[in-house]
C-alpha cells in the first residue's frame, strides 16, 4: 500500500528470528509490509477479508491473517512466515494431505530464506502513545492513539473522536479499498493487558473486552461451564479469525447475524461499560435498540462481559449458513433451559439479535408440538425476517421453525 501523505511510524519486531525495524504508514497492513518491504512472498493476498488463509503468518506463535492486522501492532512481537520453514521438511504438509500449487496458498517454498536478506538495523520506537498522520498535501490523515492503561483510553475516548479498534477482523476487511476509513482517528485497545483477562467468581464468569474466541475455545473450564461459547466461537471464521476476534468486538459490531452474541444473550450476559465518569452494567438483551444502534455513548467503552453461572438442563447453538464453516448465518438460534424455564435467542431474523419471549412461552407451557408449523405464530410475533441477497423472509421463517422444532424434540428425549 503506498504511504500516502501521512507521517511515517517506526516499528521494530522480530521477523523469522531476526530483529528488524521499519518506517511505515500507520494504515499499512502486515501483509503488505511482509510482501513488499521484506520480500516474504509466501504471504499472499487472497480474499482480503480473512477467509482464504493465504496471508497466514504466526505472531508470537499464534496463526493470524496478516491482511487484517496493521503493521504497527507488531511492535515487540515475534513474526514468522512460511519462509522460516525448512523446505526439506514437508512432513506436516504431506501428512495432512494438502496440495500446494502456490497460486492462492500461503507457501512459497522457493523464496530466498529470511536469513539471506538485508534488513534495516534495529532502533528504538517512539514512546509517545499517539502516532499522528499528516494533513499535508490534502491526502487525508489518521491518528492512532495507543493508550497504555484503561484510564488513559477512557480519557482519550472522552476527549477525541476516535473509533475503538482491537483485533481488526472487522475493521480491516478489504482495507486498501476502504480509503475513507484511512481518514479517521482510531483508539487502539489491543495493547491493554488489563482488558485481556478471564475472571471467575462463585456466581459469575467475567470476560475482559479483549478476550478472543480462541481464548475461550482453548479454555477447558469455560468449555465445561458454558459449552455454547465454544460452539459459537468455533464457527466464527477460521482459526486465524478466532485468535484475533474478540467477544466485545462481536457485541460492538451490532450485526444481527453475529455468532457470539446469541449464546451470550441466552446465558443472560450483561455488558460492562466504562467511561471516565464510572461504570455501569447493561443486560445484553436490552443493549440493542435497532440495527447497529446500542446503549453506548461516545465517551464509553465496553470493558467486560459478565455471565452468570447457572446449571442448565438443555443447551443448544444452531447456525444455518450457505456452507458448514466460514459463512454468515442465514438463521441462527441459541437455546438453554433450567429450572427457571427456557431462553431462546434468534439471529439473522430481525434488525438485531433478539430474545424470543413468545417462543419461550410456547415451549415452556408443556403443550405438545405436533409439527414445526406449530411454532410459526410465535416466530412471527417475536421476529421480523426480511428478504435479502442471502435468503428470503419466508425461507428464514420456515427454517427457524424446523431447527427449533427438531432441537426441542431431540433435547426433550435425552
């Protein structure tokens, strides 16, 4: 990506075992830095939205999509590309049955090894918490605020018109073409370790705002207590998305097709919101007021998600998409039941993720369901699907009635 008219940024990290430093534009993606500045052509531009995996690299041992990461976030990290692998050792590749033509996959086995490249010498990064672009030449500007504490982040949120960002899995989709986004200011929260936490109490699980899907997938304690969190997390894109995408980001995105929000809402989660004036809790089922509209003022940030610990009799997460993985839900639902009754949450069938009280009552009243059609009146009361490019409203109604009906039948006969 050309540097434009913004002031350069100094970034230092370790690339394939070598300390490197580079001066970049604040909007430059890691993918472009690796390919066009260091010649690591095994890292390829594929879909540009985190689906194909052709741009996969490892950052501190974790696989990520380099097309969705700004290079400046790499400061102090260990980055490995496919060039760091011994071309003679293809056992893992061959053992998996993979094929590698090199056209669209993240391998370039004939590229020069990293240790043979001439890399610029290491030098110190600037300590200032903001990296500011330049307005010179009328080419646009971007300021990236990099707070070191939550207190500082909340002060910036109060005083500056800066868009919060973290893992970048939504923000940087097709980033080179999203030129209008390069003219905004950003509040980068990725470095705030105090938001990267998982806390248990006797009656609550609290996920810090930077908890990723992968953090949940790999935590056996969470998996035992809240299996639907793992079920949903495993369907949020590929592993490279799961390692960067955050649960708080899934909430703040406001998509009615979100995968993480339905299970959080089914579990009765609340959103912990903070500003420089204090904190407040909002039940997730009351957080959304309309499409992309939420109970969040311009000076506030989501800092945690609080989930009550309960014993459940039934738990189910359902997602219907155009394919088994890496698809946007056409119809989705999360269902749980305990001694207090059912909680049913639907996605992709209304302007927001929505709890379904009429469906809950219909299931809880004990009256037998003779067929999926028995649920249609309750569905039409609780949700309002639309026709769009992915499905029709009629299809969504019919699919929702059937997935709910058969899920209920199966759970009741266990």
